[in-house]
C-alpha cells in the first residue's frame, strides 16, 4: 500500500513539473524552440561553395629556391580568379585578395586569415609588395581568401622556400660614364656601376636575386619587375658580365637606361634602373 502511494506521489510530481516547464507559442519548450531558430538561421545563410576547380595562385617573383636580399620584392599571380579589395563581393567564390604567411602553413578553407606579423593581408587588392626578413631560410605561403578574409584553403595557396642573404647597403645601379646631360661623340663610351649586389654573367645561378648583369635600354623605359628583358635594337644585353661598353648612336638627344636583370634576364624593375639623357654630337 505504501509503495503504491509513493508511486502516485511521484507521478503527480512529474506531471506538475511538466506543467510548470516554460513553452513557446507552438507548444515547444524554449530549448527546442531555440534549436529550431538556429536551424532556420543556418538554412537562411548561403552555404559557401569551393572556388573554380581550375583556379590557382603562384609566385611570379621570387621563385622556389631563390636567394634574396633582406628587403625584396614579391609579385603575386592568380589564375581563374579575380582580385578585388576586401569587403567587396564577399560571397562571390570567383573573387578575393592575397595574403602572405611567413614561416607558416596554408589556412584551412573557410577559416578567417589572422592579421599579425606572420599573416600579412593585402586587402586593397595589391598584386605586388615588398618584404623585409632576417637572414636565413624562410618559407613564404601565398594564401588567397574571399572578401571576408575567409581562406580558400590549400587549393588557392602556394608555398616556396627562399634564403635571405645579408648584403652591404641598399642595392643601386648607376651610370659612371657618361654623365646625365653630357654631350658625347659616337661611339659612346659607357661605364656601369652597381652597389649592394654582385655582377655575374647571364645564366649563372638565375635563382640568386643578389646577383645580375647589365642591359642598356635605348630611348625607352625601364623593364617592369619580373619581365624578361627583350633582345633587340633598343635593348642591348651585356650578359658576359661587362661593366664597360661602347654604343654606336646617331646624332641627337637620346635616353639611356641602365637596367639590371637576374641570370635568367628577368628584370629587377625600376628600382634597379638608372636613366640619363645625353646628346650625341658630330
């Protein structure tokens, strides 16, 4: 009799507890209602798909295994995607911007790329930058991410190894002769100067970005960074490592641009170029 009475009391208590549990308007408890709302919100949020299957990123400069000075240029390459500033088209899986990870790994897909000294953002849509690193071996990982800085993962990343080599002073090229504005006779005698880097003949260790050889660009502009210096009547190569040469020129005013390039004839760009104006007289 006592057992039965106790059982009835327990059932009554459970019923009372059920009646006192808060419920939502549709009869669900607050807990289940909250879960339902979360499911609804997730359903409303667009699911981000992968980038195009053929999309990829690559380093244009420097390349895998390069030796570089402590401060060096970097050019980003991308195929199958459009570079746009951060905050734009955040859910467009064909757009995004670059990041560089120093001595780290690619960021997993969907994870926001951190912003710190080792994870550098180029949210303005930059395709070129300059880095300064301590001497020694380093890895550089280019990581593409969407407009909300969410990584596209390993598919849109590339990692290269570089060796930073200490040099003396800031690299600089200059004409030692002739002077800017000089009046000269043809053939024009030229002397080339180079500071910070070493002159080395073409094709000797083309991955060493602390060496190079001279070119003279006649009546034209410096060759953009990373582009092969053409070999024609306006682009004269001194691939044997010459530091002196003569040049036949017609009478009149001319511009001469001294352009340094690496062992593969890839230009070091405007930063390692020097332009003068001369007048050739009869």
